C-alpha cells in the first residue's frame, strides 16, 4: 500500500488541479463570473497537529493521525469588471472548501503576478495617455520603449485607491538587433500609473531631472519636444555587445566529485546529508523554505525562511517617495525564481528541484530547476599543528547549499541556506543585477545618488531583509524553546572581585515576553535559542543555538514617513514574537500599497503574548489577544546601498550572512569525526613556469625540493618536547633550571637566529 503524502510535501500537479476544480465549482457559479488565480499552494498543517506527526515519524511509530492535505487558493472573483480578492482553503481529502476569506478592494493589496507584469507594459504601450506623455520627448531613431513594472508603493495620506501599479520607463537601442541590449542606460523621466482593474493609465507622473541645488519637482513642459539621450552611452553587459576583450588568463576550475554527491534526495523533498535532515518546501512568496531541520536526529528548526525584504529609496523628490518595494510581499520571490542552469549557477554535483505554480487560470505550470542543492568546500574546517612534532591535523569545512535566485525587474537576489559539517546553519543573501536608475541632466551630480553613466543617476537606497526562524531546539515540545539575550560586560576594577581590572562577565537576560532589540557589538550581544530543560552534560548549560545580530544600518526614512510606517520590521535588528499558525510575514500579509505595517512583527510583539516561565499569565493588557506561545525569531539586516560606479552596468555581488551556530548543543566539536584525508587531486604549482630564474631560493618547487618552506620551521620553535617531571633537576631558588637547561636554551636561540638571518645550516 502506498504511503500517504507527507504533510509537508508540496502540492502535486493533481492536487493543484483538484484545488482549482473545487474553487471553480464553488465560486464561478454563473456564466458572467470568472476567476483569476493568483496562488495555489500547500496549506501547511497547524503546528500542533504537524508536531505530533513529526514526533511519530522520527520515532518510527505510526502517527495517531495524519494532518489532512489542504490547499490554499488565492484568486479574484471577476464580475461586471470588478475583482473581489478571495482566499479559500480546500480540504483535498474531503474535496470541499474548509475556509473562505474576502479582502477589501481599497487599501492594502496582495502581491503582483507575472500576468499583471505582462499586462502592464502592453496596456501602457496601447494607451493614448501614455502616448501623449511621450510626445514631450524626442527619442533617437531605433530606440524602443520598454517599461519595468513596479509596485505602486505606499499610498499617500490623502490617497484611497484601488489596485494600482506604476512603471519605470526606459528605451532600448535596437540598432544591434540584440534583444538583450541593456535598456537601463536610457531612462525616461516619466512614471505611468495604472488602475489594474480597468487597465487604464490614471496619470503619468513627471520626474525632476536636475542635480545639486535644483528643484525638487519636474520642470514645466516646454513647447518643443525635449531631446533625450544626446549624451547617454551604451551600458552593455552581455559578452557579445561588450566593447572590450574578455580576459583570457583564467584557466578552468572544475569541481569534480568522482563518487557523486554525498546527499540523498527523496521523492517527497526529504533531504539527507551527513547528519543533517530536512524537508524542502517552496512557496510563490518565499521561495525555498526549510522544514523540520534536524541534526543527528535532534530537531533544531521547525521552519526556517526568508520572510521579507524592503527596498526604500532615499531620493526625496516626489514621486520617488513611492519607490519602495517589498520583494516578498509585493512581488514574490518564489514566483520570480530563475530556472537554474547546470554548470552556471552552481558547480559540482547538483540536484535541482522543480516547483508547480498556478497560472492565471489556476492551471499548474511547471517551473523547472528553481532550487539547486549541492555541496561545496568552504576552506579549512578545523586544524591544529602539534608544534613539538610538526604533526598537523586539518579537516575541510563542507557545506550543503540550498540556493535559489530571484530576478525582480532590474535586481537579482541570490538566497542560500548552508548547512555545514560542524552543525552550523548559515543564511546568506547576495544582491546583484542592475541598480535602479533614473535620468539626470547632462553634466550634473546629485545628493540623492551617484551618476554611474552619462545622464544616469543610480539613487541611494537600502535593502533590509528579515529572516524568520521558528526554532525547536532539541525538542518538539511547545514551551521548551527559550530565548536568552547574552551580553558580555566589563567589571569595574575593585579590590574584591576585579583587583587588576581585567575581569569581565557574561550576563543573561531571558526573553519572557515578545519584544525587539538591536545589535550591540560593544556588548557582544548574541541571541541564544535554548532548550529550557535540557542541559549540556559537560558545561551544565542549556543546550542552544546562537547567532549574533548583524549591526547593519536600519530604516533611514523618518519615523513619521509612510516608508518607515509600512516597514516597522526594518526599524530593529531582532524581533521575538509569539508563534501563531500562518504568521510568516515580517511586514504583514498585505504589503502592496500599504500605508503602514499591519499584522507584522510590531503588531505581534504588542498583543500581550508570553513565553513559558514568564511571571504572570495575563494577556499583557492587550484585550485578551495574548496567549502563552513559543518564541519565533526574526533577524533583520541590510545593506545601505549608495551606489558606486563599479556597480554599473551590473553590480558585483554584495554578500551578507547570518551564522546560526550550536552553542553547548554538542558535547564536543561536532566535526571531530570529519576525516582529515588529504586531497589527492591537488597539485603543486611551481614558480616561474617551472623554469629556474635567478637563484630561486625560498620557494618550494613542483618536486618538493630546493625550497626552505617548513623544512626547519622557525615559526614552530615555540617550545621543546615534553619531559617526565621525575627527570626535572631541582635547584634551590632557581625554579628547575640547571646549567644544562640554560645551554639548551642558548643552543635553541642561536639556531633560531641563524635561521632567521640565513646563517644556519640548510
Ligand atoms: Cu541596491
């Protein structure tokens, strides 16, 4: 008998079809009603139910119940030109709707879909309003208009609008006949705004193009068309259009795994690698998600995900205040995931995961290769050389990388979870792609960004990320995970406890209620995620994982601004909130067009929850909304990106990592059993192409002869071999040093000096 689907397995094609059919049967009940689908995905089981299943799964016993397979379907009910956003949860086993939610038409909006992106450009180019706006400019022959769709941004205080989108307009020089010629070198100073229900352009905003000291507002329209791009230059990055020779001096680097990969992928997305085991999920909003992450059978993370990123732009000239993207909530990092290519996006033995996503008709469409899985070598893992014997033991730090890459208009983000052979988890973000640019008058510079090419201003902006970690350190039991903020403080010099002033102390602060705090490198502030009952048998401390919050710059927009209000998560480095099913979004569920963050981490911290062990069990004065919960951690970090010329025309990766590491979780270095085998494929590279040049002293050659490296290593002369204490000669008042010992020391010193000055024997 076939086993039932694991509750965390993504929806199959057949399950998506079934969810679609049930939704259509229920909501498209007459001929004048159509449904436009946005998302069909697995509706993750309630934690309380899933935990019981996971416990039984790990114990190898039969679970008392299996959570039912459910699908979450987000769609518009379109009738008489009006769209009603609706969400249903479909019980796939029972083939019926289990829950229904409707959303208001005005105010916060759900994320944009790929079909909306496509419609935006087509409808703009077909619009008389847009054509009229273009008449203000004279555009060189052979240039084609191209429009990057953008979320509308935060609504101004006096706005109360339905679903809008805006677009940044560029022109592409089609002379080369190559569709990949880079349009970002030719920005136009207009932003069309579209009502997505009527598909009509509601207005075209005009932009200021001045420099330092110039007006905050667009100049008035002249009587004659303004000539554009008189000084702009191509900004190509694809190799065949580059006006330079590609470097020839890089020889291939191959990653060869002659015995294949050491990970195992099972058909239901269970991944096993060395002592790690997890289930890979994939959602249109988050992309890859790690579920039930265990090491050596011990749970660590119930769920680990990238939750949100906001990109607020710092150019104060209207309408740029609305240039603020929420890449997860407005766009969707899963649905914008690249189809990764073998040998380009990762090296070595790669496994790719596909995902099914729903198209506008709700039909499952296969996205190939949206997540890649591979191992990589990250240099030395641990090493020690016994200086007495010169015996070195060295192991490699190997990582299992779960990676996905997202293209959101001009930018790319590369997200990776890296599990390593020392029990560590690294969450990595890389920003690359093309910086967002706007026009600037020829010859001017700006306080609001950097001129990266003639007539091209790359505006200052921030990228602020939120990683969500729902930990279950060494236990599936709710209430056993506790968060402790640990700091290291100076002890003032005092005769009783710190007579010489060198002492310092480690202080612990148990987080008993949800709250935020910030990175504090001066206090070495770290976050310990502990099991509150299990002690490490060696240290007696609670078993834990820890991470150091990154002291990166937080939201720069003024506290009173819409930009800051809609991204409250971006105002602190760490949030600890009380768990609720379905609460996955740092800036709230609906970020698109939001005026303020709703249902995000700030609201979660304010509802009066408490954690196990907290004094009192009141609701914190929040009107009964509080409850005892398990803690969820949100790590916020970012990049204030004031662009460099080197970021143009395509930006070298900006990397950021958070390191979640075991802290008294194991009884010793968990990588002690990593074999220190020497790599037989490594080769020696001689100097001078292997030919003798000059005297050639001081460097090892390919055959290992003729060099002085480590042959008589001065640097290791740090002591002598051990001696039997019984053999130590003791003389009164001389601390165990006899004449023979002094002679030995003298000999050693003279050898050292001789070697240092090249006088010793070789
Ligand atoms: Cu940037």
